[in-house]
C-alpha cells in the first residue's frame, strides 16, 4: 500500500522550478503592495483620480475606464497590450 507522499510524487504534471514559483508569488505580492501604496498616496494628497483597465479574454481586449484622464490611461493600456501581443507572436515564431 502506498502512502500519501508516494502518491503525490508519482503524479504527472508540468514541472516548474521552486525559484520560478517563488518569483511568481513575489510578482503577485508586489502588484498588491503597489496598489495599496497608490491608494494610500492618492488618499493623502487628494485631488482627482482616474482609472483605466485593459482585460484580455483570449486575444480580445476589453477596455474601460473612468475619470478625467481615463482616455490617456486606456490609450496607454491598449498600446502596451498591442506591444505585448506582438512580442508574444515574435518570440513564439522564433521558438517554433
């Protein structure tokens, strides 16, 4: 009879290094810390605020925003998303 530890080792999946996993976790934590810092700074200094978001569902971007500078934020988001898609296709073509 196999123990639980032996069953976990025998499962197949995508192997990732421990360092890569911790870099992923660190990136997620840094995003949340950055959001918190921006909210705190915005609440201290006051003034008007704007927000723009680009969400990808597959290759289709969904773009929305609010505030006086939302147009510029959305435009920058769209430009960055187009650059990231172009880089993805260029890097994928070189590998294949």
